[in-house]
C-alpha cells in the first residue's frame, strides 16, 4: 500500500509549503464566506467539503438527497458570487 500525505505530494510535484500573504488572505476570505452562509446551505456544503457523499449527507441531516444536491449547488453559486466581488 502506498501512503501519500500532503507533504509527500508537495515534494513530488514541487509545491512550496509556504503560503504567500495573498494565499492566506484568500483562505481567510473563503472561510469567512462559508461561515456566513445560512445554516441550511452551510451544513451540507461543509459535509460535502469533508468528503461525505450526497447520500451520506442526506442520511446524517435527515433530508432528501435532492435537497442536499440543491443546497450544495446553491452554496457553491453563492460563494462564487461573493468571492468574485
């Protein structure tokens, strides 16, 4: 079994471990925008970012899978608009 953590990935592809100040500002802005989403959009979106499948999110939040898909889509759309201002 091959184990590939983020550090070995960076070494393999030559990425730097250092974030520039702009990278740090963007990360902070993205986190702020996600936290500013209303709870109905934020919860499914955060779970999706964590790697949960739509079906798992639906079961965990006890909502229909179609609602999960819709809310993740709406969250992405809203974040894209906010971050492109």
